[in-house]
């Protein structure tokens, strides 16, 4: 949908020609392939292991300790993506290749506004504030990534700019998805849900 455009993207510093873009993507040079834009991987609905009917959610390590058996129903839990990553990993958590392209994890502006305004995404309240901010500050990705903090604080109420800066610093709480249940992002500590300890550097393990 149009609301999801550029939720995942590559940020390049090269001439805007087909040849240059393809060569930059293939070459993977950090000088021209600056970073990728991603959602938080924990949001995926099969990130961790668990049983949604039993409300059991486990990290791969917890699953292995329990021999993959759900304590509530006695059946095997549904194994998620991180479990497979953990099985295949041949590097320590946190290892980063020298030429690795950085990733920036974002939350859509609409969802940030919905959290700050205590409204649902897509409502008139959220849409009005979205249109106001983008008319003042420019496109959504510029607001989320680049707009100077002082300028952001002039244009947005505190409860909004605080959340935008929180996302920029990736200081969010994530309840990982499991067994078909999407993960949930929390931008305010009062709404934070209990969660298993997430694994850092998950994509660097392979």
C-alpha cells in the first residue's frame, strides 16, 4: 500500500542512472552504498518460537532448554526465524564484517503519531498531524532520519519529537513476534510489554 512505500529501502550516493545504481548495489562499497532502511526484524510474526494459543514465547535458547515442548499444552512449539539463524550461526553475536553496510531501523511516522496522540493509524487525528508535519518539514524519511533536532522541536509537540528521536536512536522496546503473531513496538515505557531478551546483531551471525 502507499503507506508502506520506502519502509524498506537502500540509500545510495551515486548518479541516478540505471548503470550506476546497479553497479553500486552489486559493489556494496560503503562510500556509495550508505545504508539500508529496515523495519525492526522482531516485528515479524515468526521471529521467535512459541505457541500463540498458550501465549508462550521463547528465544531459541529458551526453546532448547525446554526441548521445544510447550509447558501449557505439551505439544512442540512453532519454531521461528531466529531459531534457524541460531542453528546456522558460525560467528559470535555482535560480529560485524569490515565492509558491512549499516542498517537503520525505523517505525513509520504514522505509527509514531498514533502512539503519541493515543489514536489509531489512519484516523483523521493522525492524518492531520502527518500532513501538518510533512508540509512544514518535508518528506517522511527526512523527518525520521535527517531533520535537525532544533527544527524538529520547533515544529512538533514534545510527545511527538521525543518519540521521533527515540526511534532515531533505536531506543524502542519490542515484544518479538511468534507463531503468527506480529511483534509489537513500544515507544513509551508505560505501555511496554514483558518480553524475552532479544538477540543483538542477529543478521551478523551468518
